[in-house]
């Protein structure tokens, strides 16, 4: 008997595959998969859509992996594309920030957005702890929210104390596969717990990243939401750093630079010191936000070569 489903968890040998209706099958993969797909260490990734055959004992053997919409790499900082897949088929990555404690970090936000763009993972921004915003902070958050919306990213302003804002969040997660990324303390776990108390995640938990250097396994897991859809739960997500992008490619991942870069004199312009630069011109005309341009320059400087 052949079935179709989605890999929601993996231990390396066994893959949990959820089929429509929620039933879960424990599946293995045939050895030949590993040989054929040498370029990846995990031929089947969490998030993959697969076909499998059911054995007499109720376990399954995966027979086919469907093409991936996108994927988030593991340890993107040093890895090249296609090496290790943390999770596949993500509908949206939400960069979570907070108004205060810790305060909103646009540099961090822009780094994550660039990585999402590079991997074709649709991104959005959640600004949490809105209840902590005084009048001045609220004005600033409003400005930031408008900036990112104008770049095409959905922006949600949330507080665990504001049910209306949580309803909007749920609406955005419903039926989708979403991942929350962001610095610790911004409220990622708290948000997930209030929208789905059954998740029962630990707030303020120091996760296993502190074990850096040790060889810790960082398999992702898809956690089903009551509202439908999945949240990606993974300790490795913080490694979702900047990919190995060519300096001259970086501006492709800043939506507001895509058009202006067409006007650069040099095909490999980095929009930093070159003459006749379309991006620099757009910046001088006020068409590119100074903070975003600063982020661009910071990321540019951090790239090798
Ligand atoms: N005032 C306020 N505090 C929040 C909010 N969301 C989370 N917190 C608090 O922020 C702290 C860190 O939350 P946590 O969910 O562990 O953050 P994470 O590291 O991003 O998962 C906890 O003390 C939460 O109670 C919010 O919307 N408003
Ligand atoms: Mg947490
Ligand atoms: Zn240029």
C-alpha cells in the first residue's frame, strides 16, 4: 500500500511521516537513497513531502521525495547551498523582535531577511512586547513597521497581553509551515504558548546552543498547531546566519536595490565606492532607507572575498 505524507521529525534512521488526518507512520529510507544523493548528508529532510510503502508491521519505507519549494540550511555560515537541510518547504520565516528587553535590532533583522531572500523563503517581521512601548517608542515602531511593509514584508505588532494582536498572528500561521527566528528573550516561546497552550513550551529556557563546539544533533521538528499548520522547532535555527553570497550579489537580496542596481555602470558593482552607481544615486535621492543601507554595508563588509 502506497501513501503520501510529510516528514515531521527525524532521528537519522527513522522518519515520522504524517498523513492527512494526522496519523503518523514510522518510516525508513532505502540504503540506495544515501548513495545516490551524496551531496547532502540528509537525503530526506524534515518538511519533505514523500510517498512511502507500508510494511506488514505498520512501518513504512519512503519511496519518493517530492521536489522542494525551498529549504533552510543548517549552519549556513560555513556551509554551501545544498549541504545540509534543516527543514524544507517553509511557507514563512518570521523574524521576531521586541520593542524592549531586548530592544529592536534592525541589523539582526536585515541579516535574517537577506538569508531568507537568498533561500527563497518568504519572510515577515513580528514586533513583540508592544505593551512595553511608550509614546515615543510606539512612533519609532510605527515607522519601522511601515518601512518593512513598504519592502514587501508582512509586519505584525504583537503582545502576549493583547488578544487582538494574537488573533492576527494565528490567522497568519493557520494552515502554514512557519518558523520563528530571532534573538533570545524577544518572546518567541511565549507567543507560541499563548496561541496554542497545548504546545507547553518552556519560557525563558536556555537552549542547547550554549553547548557550541560539542557535536550536538540539531534535527528539526514540525510541531502541529491546533489552528492547523506547523511550527518548526529547532535548536539549529540560530545558526541560520548569512550564506556565502558574492559581494556583487548581495544587493539582489535587498528588494529596494533590485531596480536601482540596474543603473550601475559596472556589472559587479558593490554599491560602496564605485562611480556611476545606481544604488548610491537612489540612496542620495532618499529612495533607500539610511538604516537599510547601513545594514547593507555591514553585511557587505562581513562577506569574504
Ligand atoms: N511585557 C511583555 N513581556 C513578554 C512578552 N512576550 C514575552 N515576554 C516575556 O519575555 C521573556 C522572554 O520570553 P521567551 O518567550 O522566553 O523569549 P524567547 O527567548 O524569544 O523564546 C519572558 O519573561 C516573557 O514573559 C510580551 O508581549 N510583553
Ligand atoms: Mg524560547
Ligand atoms: Zn552600484
